[in-house]
């Protein structure tokens, strides 16, 4: 529930809220530090969770270190 629904929903809602949080009328990237920072943090959080979910799981979705037992991958 938490990993499959709550956290991805938080990431998507956060990314959608970035334009409303930063009300700066400027269109120059140098003037939009808050929007760029929020987007980068939320995007990287989602990317890290995706990498963890893909490579750091074993049988039954249990946590493993990939170099200890090999990568468990089913396509």
C-alpha cells in the first residue's frame, strides 16, 4: 500500500503542485530557483525509489543487496 500507492501519489501530486507553489512571474530559469529545486528533489526521489524497487529486491520482494545474491529480475 505505502510503496505502491501512497509514495507515487505523493510524488505526482508534488510535481503537479510545483507551478502553484512558485508564483514567480519570471520565465528565466535563473529566477525560478524554488521551482527548479522542488522539481529536482521530487524527480530524484521518484527515480531513487524506482531504482530501489527494481534492483534491491529478491524473492517475495524482500530487501537484498544485488551484489550478495544477484539481481532477481522477471520480465
